[in-house]
C-alpha cells in the first residue's frame, strides 16, 4: 500500500486505477476496517448491519491465498506497526492509572483523554530518541493507532461524546505535538503518510475531495481532510 500511495500522480488517478494499484492491500484493509465498524455500529444501534452497507465489496471473504501471498518483509512490517499501535493504546490506558484519572464527563474527561494521549505518544517517542529509525517507526505506530480511532468519523459521522475528543481531533493534535518540525524528513514523511491514508479512507467513504486543495504541504493536506471529516453529515 505504501508503494502504491507513492506512485507519481496518484491523487489524479481514477478510483479504479487507484484500486488496481493497492490491491491486494485494499481487500485486506476493507475486510479489517468494515468488521471493526460493524461492531461499533452494533453497539450503538443494537443491530448488525450487512458489511456491504458499510463499505462496497467488504462483505466478501478474503480472496483465497491473499495472506499467503504476502512477503516476509510485508508481514514483518505489518506486525511491527500493529505492535507499536497497540503499545500506544496500552500506554494511553496506563496513563489514566499514572495520573489517577477518575470516571467523569464533560471538559474534565476530555482533558484526561488528551493528557493520556500525550503521555503515550511522548513515552514512545522519547524511548527512541537516540535511534532515528526507531523514532520514525514509533511515529508510524502512533499514526496507525490514531488513524484507526478516526475511522468511525470518516465512514459514518463525527460522534459527539461527553467523555472523549473526536478521533480526527486526537489524530491531528497528538502528531502535531510530537513530530519534530525542525526535522524536514520527519515532518514530510509522517504528515505525508497521514494525508495519503486519510485520502484513501475519504475516497472509500465517498467524501468529495477537491484535488486543488491537496497541493500544499502534507500538514496542510491533513488539516484540509480533517476539516472535511469534521463536517461530514450523519451516515
């Protein structure tokens, strides 16, 4: 998928041309995302929606042999990002214990969630401070975790919660705090990764994106896409 997203002129290709580029990753991502979204909807609505209603083509089983077709490097990369994303989520929960947070609602609860996010991100980034390659890997892991928390906002609608900030807001705010703006490579790679994956999800969710608005810096592109997500009407 990362290779496909880096194809010159990717953003100007037709939807079918883009899908051909990132297949079979498309099938695997749709399968995983749609099932997670299906569970979220079941909790909210008390009923199971067909997967085909959530994401076109997502209700089919994974193509035979898809997982076996992945290379060793692809498996190692995928597992590594999954572990780092999971570490961010676990550290977030540990932060609640560290800070003595209590169950509540309103601005206090939302601030607690932001503090826990910041603790988890800073812990992972500071852990790898002396090793640039580890720092980048951890930043990608944090990005994956926060992108996952943004999925509901992208495919359905931004949820108003009395306890948690919106997923899209957490995504931008956390990375904005930990990405080193003085490091051009880090600034470019992380925000470019975020902008491309967000664009991919917006495209799959049918959110109309103006190509002309995607010509600025990667950070500006992320900001634009998040603005679109924040204004999405209920599904």
